[in-house]
């Protein structure tokens, strides 16, 4: 287990102590819980409201209309010049297909 020394404003320290007391846990346990919860939120998929989806689709359509037309050779040149990127760890073709199937099923 690691150790971390942290300077907190007095007001934040008091708030954290109060929250820990309300949960009947130590301040350390509460801070570990709060940090774990925050990190977990970064990996949580959240639904996008239909209005936002419609706005994104409209913006995308407008973007496509403003781009104009490209020849096959122009498209191929652009694709050939793009930077190769390694897939995220664990993002296998099977995982991608499973996600696509789930997204399609939820439409």
C-alpha cells in the first residue's frame, strides 16, 4: 500500500471529516472511497440525451455538406497519410463487434 501526504484547505478537511463521520468510517477510508468513486466515473458509459444526439447529427450533416466532394484518389491519399494508432489494450475485433451488436440492439 502506498502513502501520500496531502495539503488540504481547512474548509475541505472539515467537510471530509464531517462526511466520514456521517458514514461512520475513518477520514482515510472516506478519502479512498471518494477517489475510487471519481476514477470509476471516468470509465462509466452515460446515455446521451436524444436532443444532444439530434444536435450532433445535424452538426455532422452540416459539416459533410460544407466539405464538398473528394475523388477516390484524394480520399486514398488522406488515408495513406494518417498516423497509425495502436488499439487500446483489450480492444480486440471481437470486443468491437460485440459493442456494435449491443449498440444496434439498443436503437
